[in-house]
């Protein structure tokens, strides 16, 4: 394949790396700057000549951590393809980061190894984050501010892939979307968005949070807190259109750090439910057939909660104790359910382990099963749980934590920040888990079924269906959230929001 490729907007020049071809920083939408700040993605302008795409483009403005190449002009994507690629399956990866950090150049998501080893074309996309991508300023001014700008970026990127990927050796009729954490949420958002229909054909949602964020009743609580941090009154909301981005970034970072301390258990602002792009909650949309006929893999890690019961650099403790859970319920007038909820977790060896299990169920597992149940009525579904625990986490008295599976699923066990936690684990164990997970993922991308000659994974069809467990000895087991937990949450319902 030639390193110079003709796209719908102009020619791009790539680079050879690790035995494959790669193109970095290809624009898929117009720069969201000036009048387009806080507006949905618009088509990219065409260019003359050949654009050099041999180095990464700009990263989105980060609201946790900082990147050297942060810029509002960030709507670009990367493509990795085998040299002889022709009509290969395409995997579009959507990064996580709690809607507030993440970028397509992260080596944890690097696509070279996957493209080189499995006959697939990889694409990593960028999208706007935090206030620039998700905050509902539209409630104050619907002319200057759009809703779900970050989601619009993802849809624009998928349109670009659909229109251009064949020139890079990909099959525009065999596109799988995948993401983890906030990226898993993005996958669910795309399930539920009418505007995304037909832009993808299969999907993998890793450790998503379908419950995250909310509608206008939620944003009327959350967004004023950000404006207070920024020092802007709602009547002066238009100031955000021209405000120095450094000031918005600083306020967003401080807001992210303090948010969970203000309203216990409340989600950071993310996707907005109730507009044309995201009309209804994920499980409601799936129940109504929004992803009809789309094969789907949905899963989570066994010990997700271990990550969210203590503060770290990138994640804040949603619940540092059961007192936080009780406070969350009290804030919503549901405190009388607390004894029943806590009692459902008293079977564990310690209060802390019970708390971690609660967090896993509340943030991840409960709604993953709920969405799988709905989608199973309209398409093929497979569910998994990732159980493998690297040695480093065992030394920290942690289990299969949030995001532990990312380097295995993307074949990046040798690179990126997630790989640091793999040091000390025997290489043969890393290889075994990675090879098995890659085989499953490639089977799914190619055929729409994760099973193959060396893998048997039972399709998920009902509450009693099997989940595939990724571990040194993979297995299929019947795993379900405790009925007592489901019963109490059916009474509690959504918090800080009205469905």
C-alpha cells in the first residue's frame, strides 16, 4: 500500500512503523475554535497538496494532568494498517478518562501491535472533553451552546471512517467500535444515538458506566457548581465563548478534584440525556431497539470497585466509606433504604470489601447486565468478566481493578501507563491472557462471534446466561448480581436525576 492516501478532503502521507503503515493526526472535522467553541462538530475543510501525517496531532484540552500538545484544535484521528491491507475488519477505539482526560496518542491504546498481528485496521479518535465537550451550558443559552459536543465529535469521526477507511485497506461494512470506562460509555451513547445508526456494525463496551451523568434535572445541579468555580454568573454565560482556555482548564481541573466531595456519589458531567443525539437512557434505547441487529460484547472487571474507594492521581474516591453511600441516599431523600442496601453486602469478609463490591455493582455490573438483558432481545450479546490479577495489584491488596484488561485487549502489554502495573508478573502469564483475549476480540471483529476453534463462549440470552471469565484458566460461568441488590435499587431508582 502507498503511504500517500487520498481522502475525501485531501491527500495524507503516513509512515512505516513496526512493520505496518500508520497515519497520525488526520483531521476529521473542522477545528472547534472561535464561533465553533461549544458547538457540535462541523465538516473538515479540504486542503491542497499532501498533508504530513507522520507525527501525532494535537491532544484535546485535558482537565486531569497535562499534555504538551494540548489544543482546542484536536479533532484528528490515527490509522494503523498492515502494508498489504485490503478490506480488513476495522476497530475504532474510543479512549476512557471519565469524560475529562484522554487522547488518541496514548501508547496504552497504540494500534501498531494489533494491526501487525491480527489482520485488522485500527483507528483511534479524539474528541473534546470536560466543559468543552460535555457540559450543558445549553440550559442557559441554546443559540451559543450545543449539547453533547463530545458525542458529536465521535459521530463525525465514525462518518469519516465510513467514507475513507477503504482507501487505507479497511472494510467500511465491517466496523467495530470499542472503548473502556468513559470510552465504554461512549459506546453505549452510540448505541442510543439515532445519528450513529449505520456507522458501525459491531461493538465492545469494556467497563462502561451506563448510569453516568443525566438529563436536565442533573445538569441543573452540576453545572452551576462549575460556573461558581469559574466565577461566572448564568446571565453572563456568553463569556465562555471567548474566555482564555487556560482559565476554563484551570476551573475544570479544580472542579474535577472537588466534585465528589460536594455531592456524595454524584457523577461528573458527561453525556446529556434528552436531546436529539441522545434522546433516552441507554437501557431504554436498547429496549426500544436502537442497536437492533448489532452484535455486542459487554463486560467488566471482577474488582472494579477497588479503584474507586481510594483517591489516586486520575480517579477520585466515589465512596471512601459506607458513610458516603448513606450521604448519597440522604441527599436524594432515600436514606431509609440504606440499611437494606448495606445488608446486601454484609456477606463479605470486611466492610471495605463489601464497599468495593457495592461500587462495582453500582457503577458497572448492575447496568451492564441490565443493558445486556435489553439488547439480547434485539441482537446477539456476549458478556464477560475479567478476573486476572497481575502481581503488582496483589502486592497492593487489590484485585482485577478498573482498566486492568486494557493492555491485554489491545495488545499493549509492553507499552503505555497501564503496562507499568504488569511488571513483576511472569511473562508467560501475560502472554497467555493477552493471546486468549486477542483471539476472542479478533474472532468477534472478523465474524461477529467471539467463539472460534480454540474458544467457546456461550451467547448471553437471559439472566441465567453464562459469562466468559478471562483468567489464566478461562471459563464460562453463570454470574448474576444478587437479587437483594437488584430489589433495593429498583426501589431507589436513579439518583440526582429524574428519568
